[in-house]
């Protein structure tokens, strides 16, 4: 049996999502965000703006993409929005990448 006929639409969707996660995590604009959050565990939008020197609209866009990967969690309270680095999720993704 050839591999080409065992790939289903669901497999392709999962593969597309996995590729999207890897592209997001390796993007040159998201790496500074990941680096800062990895070192500090959490940060406000102001912290990230100052330390990454990204335009606020671009930063919002990148944070939204990172949140969709679940490597970054967003927690909003009455007073502020904070972003947290999800070490467990990041390590799982890194282990899978190293495996292949």
C-alpha cells in the first residue's frame, strides 16, 4: 500500500496546524517575545512592547498567533492583561521537533 492513499483530510488538517505552530515559533518576530517570556515567565503588554521594541499592532498580532499555539497563555483581569510562557507545551513541541 502506498503512503499517498493513507493520508486523510483530517491528517492534512492536523499537519497544516502543526506546520503553522512551527512557523509561528520560528518566526523572527516571535522569537524575542518567546525569549523574554521564557526568561521572565510572565509579562504585561507594556513589558513586551518595551523589551521587544515591536510596534503595538504587530505585537498584538504575534501574541495572538502565539496564544493559538498554546505556548503563550493570555490572562485578562480587570486591571491588566498578562502573558505567560507555557513551559510544558513548549518542551513537548521541542521534543517532537528533535525526534524528527
